[in-house]
């Protein structure tokens, strides 16, 4: 008579296990994707060798997936607070990841064109406010998603220009900030303050300001990247753009994977999940994997031994080091 109750309880339990979100993110090795499929330089000829970007797969934990991750050797569990700023929504986090990707594409374009002796022009549009520190100077005045365009009536020309302008102020000094919110221009006065009690540096009290810009090139370059965020593909994007702008096969016929951010001066910056990306590169049959030197290289080495791969792990500090390494490779 009441046989339906156990069945209903089982359905409810299953829904909780699979769909109720927990305050954790789970990450796994992702994919290795040929950058030739993602980048098109006008008039370029694509070569046989393969340059590949690496990703990490990430999902919000549920009871089932959290337990499952305990039995997967290359899964990792992190608190949501390790990813989201205070008060940041999942949607705002995704927006921030997309801006990281846009910045990676812009920096890679600028660096790749410069290395190839080609023209790239930057149109800087402002600073994206990732989040506002609770009880900080900008609390109640700026919001996540605002776009700062000027300080004290002077247009911001770059991220470094913004940092220098704010950094030159004294604690307690008022600055007029011009910003866009929902495409409408606004102004507000903010008294800058010390970033910490121990530091003399001052700031507006916002989390990680991100540059917003567009880049115009000749020849034109198009990115076809969807559903991927973060900055870690920057270095491989740079190599692909350089490869398409110059003669010959940069990869020399090899399958080469890599990870690392690209900064304005060509430096390769650290990334997250290097130890997991080794797995993604190996599963794509990569023969060589570039990884940022230092902590990322040390983090990745045990994975090489654990999966018993013959793939060569190459630490680099700059994109020029990667180019030098590739130039010494014999043709395959």
C-alpha cells in the first residue's frame, strides 16, 4: 500500500546526490586542443606539426561527484572560496574567466606579432572591476562588473598606467573615478587607503583589476575559442600566431603541448593544475610539453613519473626560450 514511499525516497536521495551543489569545486585533467583549430591568421599556411593548448575540466561538487573524486588519482577538490571573491556570483566568476581569456588572446597577439616583426595596435578601453573588498575604500561605490575608464578626469591608457596613477596617491587622498555601469557613465569619489596595515602601498580596495582592450592587426587574426576561460593558454597562443606569421613549421612535425600565461614583456607566468595538465598532454600523445619554470615545473614532474610517460617536460621562463628550444629541434 505504501510501496511508493521507498521509491520516492530513492529518487529524492539520488537527486540530492547528483544535483545539490556543495561549497567545493572539483577539477580534473581536461583536453589538449590544437591551436591551429582556434587561431586563423589571414593568408597563413598551416604546417604539419601540432601546437596544443591544455585545459582543466572543472565542476561544482555535488555529494556524488565529491565522493567519486576521492577515487580518481588526478582529481582535486578546492573550496569555492579559493575561486570566488567575497560576494562574487558564479556568473561574475565566469565573466572574469572570459576576461582572462581575452587578455591572454590580446597579449599573445601583441607578443606574437612583435616577435614576427608585424604590426599590432592596442585600443585600451578600461579596467574591469573583478570584485570589491568588503569594508574597503570602494565598498558601496563600485561594483563587480564596473569598467573604470578615467581617474581624476584623465583617461586610463593601460593597466600599468592605472596602477601607477593610484599607487602615486597618499593614504586618505580622494580620487575621482569615472566608470561605466550597464553602459552608463558615472563618477564617484573614493579615498584610497593602504592595501594592508603593514604596507605603504595604497589602492581602491578592489580585487584584481583586469584590462579591457581590443587589438587590431595586419594581417588580421581571428580566435575561435568557445567555452574556455582563464589565462593559461597565452603562451601557446603566442607560439601559434608566430608560427602562422613566419615561414616553416615551428613544431618541426612534433606534437607539442604547453601551458603558461603570457605577459606584456614576453614572460611566461604560472598557472594552476600543471600536474593535471601533464595527463591531458600525454593522453593527446604529446611528445613535448612546455611548462612555466619554477613551482609549476616542480609540481608537474611527479605526474610524469606517475603515468610513466616518455613525454619530455621542458621548463621555460619566456616565450623566447620556447622559440629557442624549438629552433634546436631536428626535423621529424
